[in-house]
C-alpha cells in the first residue's frame, strides 16, 4: 500500500475514534460536613446509572478556603449555599458543568441531563412553582423566597456566568444570589424538566422522577424520614456504596 494511502487511513481511523468518544461530564456536588453519607450515596447513584465517563468534584468548604472564606450566616442552610456558585470559576468559565445538592439520589442516566444543554442560556434549572411558608433543615428555619430551591440543580453554561467571581460571592446578598439576579436578563435562565429535581414532600409522589431531592432532610437523618418517598432506594444505594467484594 502506498505510504500516503496508509497515512490517510490511519488519520481516518483516529478521527472516527475521536468522534465516538463520549464527552466527560463535569459534576459538582454540594458537600455538607454534617451529613457526609448523603454525598457518598449520591455519588454512588450517579456512577451506577451513568453511561458516560464522569468528573465528580465535592464542593467541600474546607477545600475551598483559598478562594472563599465568607463567614457562615444564619439564613445559610448548608455549607455549600454560596460555594455552589463557584462552579463556573472552577471550570475557568469554559464548557458546561452540572451542580447538584448532596442530598439527592439520581435514578436516571445523568447524560440525559447533560444533553439538555442549550447555548441560548447561561444557566438552566427546574423552575419550581412559588411555594409559601417557611423551610426548616437541621434547626435552621427561613421564610421561603421566590425561586426557592431553583439553585439546587443547575446546568451551567460557564462562559456566560462570568459575574460569578469569588469576590462577588463573598459579599452578595443570599436571596439576590439564589434568585439569579446576577444574570443580565431573566431570559438567560432556561428551564429543565421537573423530573430532574423532584422535591420530596413538596410534590406528589412520582415514580418517574429522574433525580430525587430530600430538601427537607433525607433517610440518613433517621426517624420518620426513614420511610420518606424513595427512602428504600436510598438504603439500597447506601448498601452498594458500603459493599466490599471479598476475594
């Protein structure tokens, strides 16, 4: 075979190989030091269901102090209330990334969420209806504000989120941040299907939920939460996470 033909077919093989390589899905998960088991079971559920390679980063506050050292506030439910918005910065404002809270269980292939990317938007979320009343979690209680829980699952188009600089996050008002007022235009906030952030005890039971969110506290807290919706699946996933295969 002439050398130029050999080189051509070699190049063709390499390019075809690259075309079928699945994209690395970047996932950032909120980590709260009070409930580490929630994070680890969440990770296990992603690995069990994903068909794509994954890059999973815990947003553990103690690992981020070199860029974020804001004092904890009374209206702050979790360690990652602010650090979730560091995702675009940590990605150097390039590509896309997913953020999810740690108190979640993924029941569908995370690539299905990943493929919902739409370049018309800076960030995409499940736009929950306007709930009323107050929200209590681990002895913290706050009045529910507009867009409450929208930021618990975010698909970031990082290049369009340059407003989210560490210095901005150190001073911005909590509600202003979680209501996405840092966006230049409300039109930059896209929608995700409701099944990608099913709020237990806020929504009616849904056997088709792709992502389960125990925003009021999950099975890992014990008590009556041990029988919450999808609690049985959480315990099954915990068993998988703790399993050791003896040789």
